C-alpha cells in the first residue's frame, strides 16, 4: 500500500513514530521480565547454597 501523495510524509512519520514506540515498549518489557527472572534465579541459588551448608 503506497502513499497516494509522495510529498505527504506525515502519515509515514506517524507510522514510524508508532513503530518506534512499539519497539521501545517491547524492549522495556523484555528487560523487566529478564531482570525479574534473573533475580528469581539468584534468590533460588542463594537459598540452595544455604541449604547445602
């Protein structure tokens, strides 16, 4: 689907901004999930290490 007026870039800019916002949201969410998963693994490892003593 092409833009009917090649000189009108407003739609393309809006689409680009929307795509950037979506990607930013995805990466922030992934970072949070990864951080929480890592914190859980660390807590589990610490708990296991204390139980082994």
